[in-house]
């Protein structure tokens, strides 16, 4: 991956993105998708702080359930993105033959 080349010390945001990619097994995404992935990761970090704030503020159970279900949908979306990326690479390899 071109974004992470070299042995020099990586900036903090790159380390966070690598951790995020590893968590969701997105290491095989194309370089052009990394910029979008970074924006999404930053948004999700903000949402994680929001969820923690809800828990500490003793928000209504219904509101907490909504946030939990939405978080589960985000997790499922990452799985779908990973599978679509895999399928796309397989299709590209078939087209090359």
C-alpha cells in the first residue's frame, strides 16, 4: 500500500487508520479508497465519544438501543465492503484472463 510505505515514524492519524483497517480487515482496499476510509474512520471516532457520553448521561434505554443498532449496521457495512472488495478483485482477475 502506497500510503504506508517507508520505515520512518508514522503520524498519529496514520497509526489510527491502520488500527481501524486491521480491526475491520480492510487492509486490501485500493489506495484510492483510503482517503474516504480515513474520513469515515474519523467520523466514527466522534460517534464513539457520543455513545460514551450517552452512557454517562443515563440516556433513555430506547435512545441507547437505537445507537447500538446503528452501530451494528455500521459493523455489517464494513463486512459488506470487505466482501465487495474481494469480489471486485476476483472479477478484475477474471477480466485479465
